C-alpha cells in the first residue's frame, strides 16, 4: 500500500493482516488461498524475474476477509544470481535448512522458478497433513520432483488445477476469479454470472463474501460495470449483506447506497427502488433522512412511469425510516399527488400504499393528515374511471374507517360510497359493501355513546317533551297524532283570542251548552272530546251570523250536511246567493257528496244538497292588504278555492286562521 525509507530501516505499509492459522480454516478459503499464492509466485518469477525461495506457511498472511497474502521476502533475489541471498543467508532463517530445495545446497547451480515450485509443494504439505483432495496429490508430486528441469513451476500448477474437475474448479473459486476480471468480460458473460451469483453467495464463506466480494460488487454497480444487470448485482449485495451487523453495514454498505441513490441512471435507480427495503434496513435513520430521502423523493416526479411506480412502492420501506414529521409533511403529500397520476396502475398502487400507511397500526400518519389530506384524495378516487382504482379506494376507506371521526364518516364518506354499491363492476360492489359494513358498525358504536338528546330542556315544555319522546318510541304514527293535537289546540286558542278582542255581542240562534257548542246554520254539535256519534241536522231556521265568534265556530261546518238512510252526506253547494255573499265564484267547483261505506271509507253519492240560508255580509276585522295597481287583465280568472275555509275578503284572498289546521 505504501512505504518509506530511513537511514535505519525501510517501512512498508500493508493492509491489516495476521499470520496464517490452519487450525481454524475453511476448505474453500484454503483452495482459494493456494490459488492466490501460486498467482503471486507466477508474477514474481515471470514478470519480476525474481525468486522468492522461502515459500511456506510462515510466509503467508491472512486479511480480514480471509484472503492469503505472500510475505517473507527476506531471501528474495534475482533469477540466475551468482551469489544469491537465499544461499548465503539461509542459515539465519529458522527451519530453512529443512525445507529448502535440493539444488540450493549444490554450489554453482543457479536458482530458477523451480525453487518456488518446491516451496509451493511444501506449503501444500503443511495445509493437508493427512489426506489431500482428489487431483491435488498428483500435482503435489510434480512440484516435489528432485530434478529442477522436470519440476512443475507455479504457473503450471495454476493452469493444471483450473481444468475441469481440477482442485481449483469450484463455484467459489470461479466466482472469485470472475470478479477479479469482470471488467474485461462481455455483457452476456456478466449477465449470466450475476444471474446465478445471488443463490450461490449463500454457500460462500460469510466473512469472505462480506469483506471481499461485497465491496467489489458495490464498486461494480457504482461505476457502471454491471451494464443492465443492476438488479441482479444488487440482489447479490442484499443476499451477502443481510447478516452484517449495524456497524459493519454502516461502514461498508451505507456510504455506497447514498452515492447510488444520487445517480441519474434510471436503470440503477429502478434497481435500487426494487431492493430499497433490504438496502435501508441497516442504515441509521438520520442518514436516511439527510442523504437518501431527498434523492428518493425526486422519483415521484420522474418522467418515466416505471420510476414513479417503483418510487410509490418503495415508499412503504421509506416511511418507517424518515420519522413522523417528514412522513406527514412531505411523503404522504407525494403519495396523495400520485393518486391523480396519468397512469392507472400508479393511481392504484399509491392508494394501496396510503392504506397500509394509514391503517390502525401504520407507521405514524396523524389523524390530522388522515382527515385533511388523505380523505379528500380517497373521495376523489371513488369517482375514478378505472375500476381497480375505485376498488382500492374502497379498501383503503374501510381500513381507515375506525380512525376517522364517526360524524365525518356519516356525513361525508358514506354518501360518497353508497352509489358504488350498485357499481357496474362486481369487485367494486363487493369492496363497497365491505367498506359500508365497517363504517356502519363504527357509526353505531359512536351513536351508542351519544347522549339521549342535545337539546336544552325548558321547564315550560318539559311535560310536552316527555310526551313527544313517548310517542316517538311507539312509531311514526305517534308523531302525526301529536302534531295534529297541537295544531287544533293552537287554532282554538287563536279563535278565542279573536272573539275576546271583538265586540261581545250575543249572536241570535247561537247558544252555548255545557256538552258542546251548537253552531248555526249548520247545527252541528261539537263535543269536547270529538264526535262521539254522527251529528244530527238541525231543523231550526237559519240564523244570520254577525259576530266573529260565530264565524270561527261555523267555519268547521261550512258544508251542507244531511243524513240519509245510508249514512252521512256532505256537499259543498252553498247556493248561488251564498257564493256571492262570500265573494267566491262557485262555478269553478263541482258539488261533491261523500258518505261512509261499509268498509269504513267515504263513498261519493249524488244527493240533492241542502240549501242553507244566505249568510249576512261580514265586515272584515283585519285591514285588507292594498294591492299594487297593475294592468287589468282582460280575462281575469277567479282563484280556485283551496280547502273548506277559503274566503275572499275585500280585495285580496285571506286565509282563515283555522284553515291551515284542517
């Protein structure tokens, strides 16, 4: 990695390493280590034209990832040196005399690459003290040949061991070799390799995969070496990094993920969003909010629909990491805007995401955001032309119903959902029914907790309120009877007040009796408790009515009444003179007769009406309303009589106070 030289020593900086310990070893790492040492010797012998001359277990060191490194360079010298160091100084190295090559002991023989072949065989013997793997024994024998000219060199060992079925022809060794030369591979080879790397990585040594392979994969993705295979590479990254502790993840993976999210490569962004859940799990929340989320949020407005949709789906993974403040102030608003996206698939997925975030056990969406941000978006989505969007909106409404205010549900949500109960699409109808059932249950629970009434009870109407409440509990008919009773009471009170304020003159022919009031000219006898029997027609002569009291008591009897053998008969024929006196054109009304039939109803009958005496003209008590002067109609139409008590007093139509209650 670097070095420095002083007057006393030379300092060489290397990566963190430890001496090789064969007691705690992995078979795959041993094979890969032998490959790495053989490759290092090939480089020293062929490229550097040097002889190591001291290859053994003590000259091998191991990194944190488990890779072997060649050390012990004290005896290294050039090939063909006349007085090599390993021959002059070999005695000072502990144990060197027992493992050095035979030709070193012979004076005048120049050292070659075969010396290191002997040392490689010595290292293999130390790694496999009992039994060697299949195929390694033959290679070991060639490396230990006493004749240097027939001895196999290190580069020959690498070539032979990598052949099909060789000791170095394993999935782990092949994967490691491919990663070292991935930049010179074509796109087809890279795609094929990365497609199967994720599954194979589970069988690799854990420490080596996390500390050696993982950084190389991240570098490959960051600098574009994965071509269009970003998703497969990131899948391998996720597979390898899933067992890392938080400290290691923050050191190795998190910085690379931050840089990758800042990339503008859409293929890379899409792959990151697909694996967002696994990539973010080991990162600190502060790092996610400050460094990842701003770049992530730009995906909601990307021009590519695939990026927008992937961003919506990844929001579920991002929401728990950004905190409640960012979730309610920014992320939920992005999702609500996505509900109006041009792509129907994005609208549907955004609603599903909102539903999962706003459910009862969601990750922090507040009731305020749910009411003022989410609810309007759901009501808008209920009118979407795409059926899956409507179904998704209904599902979300049902999931959020228990968090909504019951009053809002009853007044705003249920009326909007009701039309979808008869939607043209069956899935929409089913979803609407489920949502309505949930909301009705919520409303009923709220209604049970409400007070009996919210009206203020006054002392004057306390008894009446209790009576009305009793009638309400008996059904709708009780309300009608109560209203009619109150109306008649009000009419009688009004008539009494009018009679007391007028002239207190007794009307001839009208007399009061304790049992009721006998009214003339009709002669109908009114009982206080109602008509207990059919009224009898009075045979007394008609009497002129002069007082307002007589008017008010006679209004209820303004129809001619006669009794026949079949029952009661009523008609509305006042006679020509009577109509003139009241100011009513009787030509517009047809005479009508009615009598009770055997079934209890009224049956019209054609009987000759009883002519009543012409009532005297009545001086109106109330001052007539002055009509504005308008152009006289050449063909005036007399107003049609409405009810039994319509009158025409003076110049305008006046309603008798009692008529509105009859």
